[in-house]
C-alpha cells in the first residue's frame, strides 16, 4: 500500500511500539491519528508528528466508536489500523494471598484481547466502505500479539491467554475480510525495551537479554515500526502472525 496521504490509525500510540510506529507512518507521508488512554502522552506524539490525537479507552465500544468517527471526520476512513494497545502483567494463579482475583484476569483480557477485536471490527467496517485501490486492496489491519502467546512463562497464564486470543483471530479474520480486499496480520514481539516489558519483568537485567540468541539486547521500537511498514507495503503478507524476537524462545 502506498502510504502517502493514506489515513492511518495507531492505537497505544502514547508510548513504546505504538509511538514509534506513528512516527514512521508520519515520516512515510500518512495522515496519522494517534489513540491512547493516556491523553497527555498521545497529544505530545501528535504534536511531534503533525497528527491528530484522540484520548480513548479502546476496550470500550462507545469510546472506540467515537474515536474512529473523529478520525474519519478529520482524515477520511482509515486504510490502515495498527493496534498496539496492550498491558503486560505477571501474577501467579495462586499465591500466599489465595487465588488470583478473577477481575485481574478479566481486565487483562479486556485490554489485550477485547480491544483488539473492538478496533478490528470498527476499522473493517470503515474500510469496507472505501473504494478498492488499483491492486484491489481496501485496507490493512495489523494487531500486536506476543511470543507469550506461544511460550508464556510461569506467572503469565492471564497475559498468555489474552495474547493467544489475538493470535487465533488473525487467520479467520483474514479469511473473512479477504473477500473485501482487507488484509489482517499480527506481529508477535519478543523482548522490547518498553514499559510493557518493565511491568512484567520486575528484575529486568542484562541476563534476560543474553537469552536472546542474537542480537543479545532488547528490541528497539524502531525495529517493530520497520516491520509494520513492510507489512503495509507487502500485499502477500496476510493471515499470519510474524514473530519479531531475535530468535528468543522462552
Ligand atoms: N515491549 C515488549 O517487550 C512487548 C513484548 C510482547 C508484546 N508486546 C505488546 O506490544 C504492544 C505495545 O506495547 P509497548 O511495549 O509499546 O507498551 P507501552 O506500555 O509502552 O504501550 C502501551 C500503550 O497502550 C496504552 N493503553 C493501555 N490500555 C489502553 C486502553 N484501554 N485504551 C487505550 N490505550 C491503552 C498505554 O497507555 C500505552 O501508551 C502491547 O500490546 C504489548 O502487549 C510488547
């Protein structure tokens, strides 16, 4: 897809992988709407890239519907959605305090899984109304999973389950939306040096990075953003989840 003047929505864009993706998309000439629950953070990014900031809880249907409508009114219906919202969480199923509160599990599923489907359904509905481009493509929906979807650590049952749901929806969504020329792709990051990682790995140190076959360091958000741009441009990428992890298997 040609990104020049292309309306694009990035969620989770106040920090980390989403913020860097928004910068790369703006650099490529896209008209970028940045969405995040952190209103101040997302406003700063919008000012930096000349985009539109919308504070929003994307797990909430009404808020997300309003946000997508505001983005559409400003830039036209988006041909690109990059959904980067997510929250890392590590908590044992049982501890000295008893069983993990069910609400902790529910909240993680809300933020990581329900928000993914919520944004996917709204973006797809808008894309379906757009005329196809010369190659038949109407849009691309890119969601963020995690290597924990495949190899969750002890203490990550809830996080892994929420990301496993993201992985599982990519292929059926691509099969359904392919009829409309809409591609659906996931990226499963390994260890990237952002707030999500720091929330999960309380004792973050270089030993963890040494477990990455190569390079022996945490990923940089720019490396994630570069893959996003490649996915958007390469029409053969569809219905799959790409690991971006330096060969890291937990
Ligand atoms: N950093 C890593 O190592 C890593 C590894 C695997 C997967 N991921 C995934 O990558 C994605 C991006 O994470 P990141 O590392 O950039 O983390 P981050 O914490 O820097 O960014 C996440 C953003 O999501 C926003 N957010 C949270 N809940 C929201 C909600 N309900 N509505 C709107 N915005 C909300 C936060 O305010 C934050 O700006 C997440 O889905 C995360 O699970 C990250």
